[in-house]
C-alpha cells in the first residue's frame, strides 16, 4: 500500500507532536517484525524504505518536511541522524537532492548544516559499494558552501582510495587543502598509505614533507608508511633520515619499519650500515634475529660477492634455532651459482628438499645447469629424481639434461630421461626434440633419428631449418652425403627456407666425405638457385681447401671472393696463416700476418696460435715465445689452446719444469684447464718417471670435475705399469667404469703386457677376456704378447 504523504499526516497539531516524538526515539524494525497495529504511529524513517519510483521529487520534499519538523521539535540534531541515514541509503535519493533537502531546512553557514551533512557524507562513504555517490554529495556540499568535518572527509578519502584509485584520492585531498580545508594526521595517513599502496611513492613522500608546513605532526603510522615508500624508491639516505626523526619524535619504530630500511641498505649494497641498523633494531626490540632479517643480510652478502659470509650467517642462525624458508635457500642458491660454487648449490638444494621445502623451478634449473657445467650429470639426474613428482622440473630442466647427455655421447641416458619426462606429463619442446635428434645423429643411429623426425609434426612441431641441418650433419658424419643432400629438396617441398647455415653445412660436408673436388661445382649450383654467399660461406670453403692441403684452390676461392666484392675478415686470413704453417711455409704466413696488420685488421687468438702451435711442434720454443709476446702486445689474452700448445711443446722436449710453469701461469690467469692439458701433463710426467706427480694431477683433475678420457687413462696406466704398480694400474679400470670411459686397445695391451712380464698369466688372460666382453677387438700387439705366454 502506498505510504501516506507526510504533509497529510501533519493535519493536526496534536498528531504532529506524537509523530515527531515517535520519529526521534524509534529504531529500524527488523524485516521479520509484525506490521504495526492499525492506528499505531509509524516512525518517520520507515516512510523512506523501499519508496515507489513514481514518487520522484516527492521523496526529497517529504525528507525536508520531516527533517524540518524534527529540528523544530528538538534542538539536538542527532535525533535526525536516523532519518538522514534512511534517506541516504534506503531511498537511494540522488546525492544533489539529498544535500539540497537538508540545506532547505538549515542555514548553510550554521553548525547544524555541517553536522548533518557530515553525517550524510559518512553514511554514503561507508556504505556505498563505490565512491561515486559520496563524491557527488561532497561536491554538492562544497558548492553550497558547506565543508564537512575532518572525520567524514577522511571517510570519503578512504572510500575513494579503495573504490576508485590512489590518484583520485590524492586529487581529492589536494582539492580539499586547496580550498583551505583543515587536514589532520589521520587524513594524511589515509592518502599517504593509498599512494604507497598504489605505487605513487614520490607523492607519498611529498605529502609527508608538506605536513610540517601545514602544522600537522606525523603520527607513528605516517612515519612508518613514509619510510616504506622511501625504501621502495631505494632512497636509503632519506629513509635513514626519516627513521631518525621518528625516534626523535618519541616513536619507537616497528620491527617491520626497521626491516624495510635494512632491506634497502642491503639492496644498495651498503652492508656496513645495514649491519649497524640490524644491531640497533635487535637492541631496541629485545628480540633475536628472525629468518626474514637473516635472509635480507644473506642477500646483501651475496650481492657484494661475499657468499662465504652469507653461508656463515646461515650456519649461525640455523644453529640458533632459526628455521630457513624457501626464500632463504633461494637467496643462497642464486648467490652460490653466481660465484660458480656448484657444490654448495647442490648441497643447499638437497638440504632444502630433505627439510620438506621445494625450490622454485628457476632455482632448481640453476642447480642443474651448474652441475652439468661441472660435468656432474649423475648428481643432476639424482637431484631430478627427488622432485620428479612435485611439479618443480619443467621442460627446460629436462631439455638441459637431455641436451648435455646427447652432446657428451650419453645417448642411452638421454633416451631414458626422455621417457621419464613424458611419464611425468612434461611435454617436450621443439628444442628438446632437436637435442635428442642430435644425440641420435652424433651416434650415427639415423633410423631412430628419422623416426623421431617423423613424429614431430603430429606433436605440433613441424620440422624447421635446425631439424634438417641436424639430420644433414648426421648423414655427413656417416659419410652418406647423398642422403644429406636429398634433405635439401625435402626442405623446399615442405616450405622450409634454406639459409646460409644449411648451404654451408652441405659445402663443408663435401670436405668431410673427401669430395673436395665437387665443392666448386656445388657452389655454382647453389648460386644458380639464388643462393647469395657471404663471407662465412667463402671462409668455410677456403678453410676446407686449406685442411685438405689444397692451398692453390683456397687462393682461387679467395680471388673469387674478392671479385664478388665480399670482404675477407680475420677468419679468412687465419685459415691461410694456418695452412702456410701446416705446410712449413712459415715465412709466407709471417708476410701475410704483416699484411693483415697493415690493412688495419686485428689478428685474433687463432692466428697467433697457428704460429705458436707450429713452432711448438717443431720444438722451436723461442719463436713460439716470440709470438706469445706479440699476442700479449696486441692486448689479447691466451686461451686454453695457446697454453696447451706450449705445454705439449715442452712435454715433447721432456722439459716438464717449463711445461709446469705454463700450467701454473694458466691457473693464475683463471684459464680453466681442460682434459687435453691434464692428459698432456700426466703423460709427460709419467714418461719422465714422476708418476707420483702424475697421480696428483689426476686427483686435481677429478677434484675440478674435469672428466678424463681414454687417452688420460692410457697415459697414467703407462706410467704405473712402467713403475711396477700393476695393481694401481688395474684400479684405474674401476675408475674408467665409474666414469663411463671405455678403455682402448692400448690400455689393455699395456696391462696384459705388465701382467705377463710379472708372470701373472691368469690375470693377463682375464684381461683379454674382459677386453673381448667390453667390445674392444684385440690387435696384432695383443696376440704378439699372449702367444709368448703360451710358449713359455
């Protein structure tokens, strides 16, 4: 039933008084309450609930009449608050009409107007799902000359920050102050907090700085949030300054505030100040260092490259009862990885997993890559098994492992891992397919490679240039060049473009299958098909001719290159220098080097090493040293190839003291020794009878995670056998099995010969049988040894 109009309800003075009294003391009845008895007087507020849309401006008129009546009956404006709340929230009266209705009953300049409209603004601000109605009401109030109190304006700022944005709240706050409205610490707190939350850190700091000029003293919340904003701006100096002012004002900074400043000091790499503030914080709070603070400091040490101190702090806090978190371990793992501390990252990762914590995929992959970098593939796979069902390993994890295994000829392990990856529900990427494809091709298992290639399109990975060139290299390695060349037509049929890399693979392939004479004809064919050769193309051809000893053909290709306007580079000239050195035409090589330098081209390491390697092989160490001096004068740093040339040269001259000097010089320059250098040194010291030092080098090699090859073991076996330590030599076979290194025929022959020489015939024949079972075919030397045993 439509509510009775208020004006009609006020037909008699007596009844009006009863109505005023009821409205002043009534409360909102629950929706489940029974309807009032007939003839009973209803509270005025109920007449604004669920109004009929047809009433229009009548609602505002009713509100004005009722409010006027209430104010006339009582000077206490609080009696009107319930009525205003109902009008603001239940009737959804437009903000402008709501404000105008109130101001039609009171003077805009009166305290009553401020009190009533402040209540309206608070109601709208706190109850609205958005800030539009409250903002519109406030705008109307200001237009009509009424400034609500600070409390209601604070409510509006809160609603604006949450319902609109920090920028809108800041604009509104600036407008309030621009019109001379007083702002208290609470209002500053609300807006500064909104700015920090919204990433407007500079505005937050600006407001804090303006507080002093406005005569407003910050409270501890304002100090704390301002310091937080300064820390996010990484303004460590200002954060420390405000922290000091906070303490001078008599506020003890919160633990979180201290931690924020410690964190920013850590991030700007001011560790000494961070540590001092940490001590100040612990003294002020009377607490021990917690895991958050400890992790911050560990991060700081890692940023400064002081990972050892970070690890020491880790041990200290753990022994003090602090439980590390994922973040703690992550900081240390990243820090150790950056310093190449693979063993530490591995231990931390295992410790983390054993404690029921999981690394992030990124951190886990760092550990895996570090282990592979140090050739600790078994540890990497073992670590993978610990988390295989946790969702931590991703396609990149498996891809790294499979690529490394394939690259290092461990195809069986790579295939097993491929199957495990699919079992774990991790879908391979095209990069993973290419890694396994490379593994098959490197092993010459082209049938499996083609099978894998054929399934790629069905898995959503159409073959691309990398796919085809990988297969091409596989066929070329098996000397099946025609099969490799046939893939070129397949590429074109499948719409895969052929770039320089593809053409160069095929051109180089002719050299690898000893069909050098066909190179010129193939190049012409490619040119007719639209291929535009580059410097890299000609460099590949020239290098192939040089390695085949066809210097005339190489020079002819060089002339063709110049005729086409293609500029040679240092790689081109290095090939010729290498060729002249290989053919003992060092004088021509020197003349070419002088020409290159005069032409403004900087010789590279490979050019100088061509001379160094040649003279070292000739035993002419003085000339080799002369070119080392030139290399250094040109500002170049010797690499492992240069050092290996000198070590080999001195080893061949049995000058192991000089060879050692170059080795130690290399270590001092932080050039990582490879398997070839260790093998050369082990072989050299074994041959001069210093087997003890050869064994030390072998131990050092293993400690540095440099994997020996069959030549390393052959050299060491030779030394041990010559010194009579046959048992030690035989123990090397166990190391070879553990490292998955296959003994070669020379190793077996030396061991068999040593056993025969010592009269251990049964052991000699056991070695012979073991050699056969491992797939090593005996040669004439083997049977030259064993028959003598039968005749003895």
